[in-house]
C-alpha cells in the first residue's frame, strides 16, 4: 500500500495535526511489529484497547493514526502528529480498503466454503501467477478485519487479487463480498463447520452463497456441482464443478500415487497433476482451472501452475516419516466432511500394507456432535488397517467402530495425543502410511513432528 494521507481525509469525520507530505506505506494494528511509515489502526477488543498503545505504534514506525471520537489522545503527543478521527475504526478500515481496491483495480477472485478454502486459494494463486501479478490472502486474514488488511497489503500493479472469505454466522460473507465486489467467486463445498451457529447444513449453504451478494454484474459464480444443497443455483454465469452428470465442468480419469493425483476434464485432452493427495483436491484444482479459463490463461500455463503448487502446511501434507513411513499431516482442522475425504485419500493409496488413521476430536458440531463422530466409523474402508482415536470425542469414533467392526481393523483409543505416540511408533515401516486428522484445538501436528525423519537419519 502507498497512499497520501490526504486521500484518506474524506473518510474521516475530522482531522488533527499535519496532513501535508505524509505518505503511508502500510497499515498496522499490532504494536509488536515494525511498521515503517504506517497508519496505526487501534481496535478496542474485549481484553485490551489499541488506543492505549499509540506511543508503542509510533516507536515501531507508524507516522499517523486513526482515532475513535470520544477517546482522549494521550498526553505528550506532538501537536502536528496526523490524526484521522472516526466513529468506528473498523468501519474506517473497511471504507479505505474499498477505496484502495478501486484505485488499484485488480480482478478479484473470492473463495469460501466449509473446507478447502485455503487450498483452493493457493491453487488459484499458483495458476494466476503464471501470467499475472497476483496477491492472495495471507494466513487466515479472512474476516471483517483481515480481509480489508489483505486488500491494503497488496502492491500497486497487482492484476489479480484472491480473497479468502470466512464466517461463523449469517451476513458475514455478505459484508465481505460487498466490500470486495468480486469478478469471480468460488464456493468450494458445504460441510458441517459452524453448525452450532447456523443450525443446519441448509443454513451453512445459505451463508456461503452470500459470496454472490457483491458479485459484479456478469461475474462468474463457481460452485460444487455434486452438492445437492447448491443444486438450485442456476444461471448463465454459474459454473458447476464436480464428478457427477449435473456438473458443467466434469472431472474424469483420476489417478493417485504417492506424488499426488492426476485427472482430466471430460471435454478436454489435458492431463493435470497436482502434488497433493485427495479426490476433493482434484475438485479444488478444477476450481483453479475454471478461474484460469476465466482469466484466459493458456492451457499449458494452467497445467504448469498446478504442477508447481506450493502446498500450505497441514492440508494433506505429505511428510517422510521415520523408518521410511509416509506421514499425511491433515491436522489443520476437521469436520465430518473433511475427515471422510481424508480417510478416502488414505484408503486410495497404493503400495502400503499398513494404513493407519489417527483421528481426534472435531469441534463446533453442535448438539449432534456424538452422532457425527460416530458416523465416521462407517466411512472407514476395509483396507485401512489401524485406527488410533484421540481425545474425549474421538472415543465415540473408536466405540462405534468396535461395535460395527466386521473389517478386522485394529482400534485403539487414547485420551491424549501423548498417549498415542506408543501405538504409532509400533506401526512405523516403509510399508506404512499414517493419516493425522482432528480439529485445530487438538494440535495433532505436534504428534506428527515426533515421527518426522530427521536429515541425519535419512542419510544412513
């Protein structure tokens, strides 16, 4: 971001200090970070109020501030320090981000969905960047504060901006979509996350489709063509992606190996390959292909972009484990939909005689959480040899699997992830693949790190 502070004056209720010759090169809400020539954005939270840390922000390099009306400036602030007064600092952030977005004027691609948002965002970026100067949401900056900060972080000359949009309740994605006014929008899928707040999968679908609220006239809406809850969405600018006959972009000829998956589109001859596992990631890649076609990117460039994809950690991340084992780190988060998809990925792997699933608690599932955990058991295929369930809720998976177990799967329940280390250790060999999957608060990646092969061991 590079803005003359005078460009922001119209968004303020009043100003104080010197508004001349101040060029802002960023925006900061965190006084722990260096922020040279940045605009300080104080936010009042439940546990702290950013207005109390203005001098810390100045020490870090901030040269101007937004300020909530009714709150006194701290004593000792130089009289010429630029201050933009507003009745709502977050609203101010959103308004100036929209201004900056129109000033840079990139093509905007918005991504939402219960699962796969980050992976799809990464895939779209990998395809787009083969041809255009591209910027994407960093980390999980995907809410009413993070998305404006993402917009303000893009450099001048950005041609394609990819914005991830998250939510936990109704009207949140609508706000983000109207702020971003996307040219193309993607709904990756409808899962079970946030059932506590939204009540049903139908409610989740309604909330995710809010991404179309700000879609530009004639903009492209790309959705999961295999999801019945999205079947009513129609129109000449709606593209349905999937494996079934109802999809307009249909996926065929899927192949899986330890290096990733390959596939084709029904109407094309190109064979695409991604360095990731999972049938669901084929669909995520197809969303990126659809955006590539929308951007008129050459087919060979789309293929190249997918093949060089940098995988975000903890999303079906393949890691070499001790004793030559394959570790599949999918520990970033979990819902029934994503856990079933991960189990299918493990089952589809060839060349492993031992396939173990380390499955932990899933959060935010509402009053039916026990039923949803137990439902996982029927999706564990015959060729998965071991299940190590972790946590209090993971116990429901183990119990249900033992009740219905006609598949000769060895089942262990461990109350803590530390307890799971010993049974995992016993399975390690070059014929073993182990999946790790649970909700974020379980932090199963710390368990994965225990079994990663170090460099010295790999050279033996």
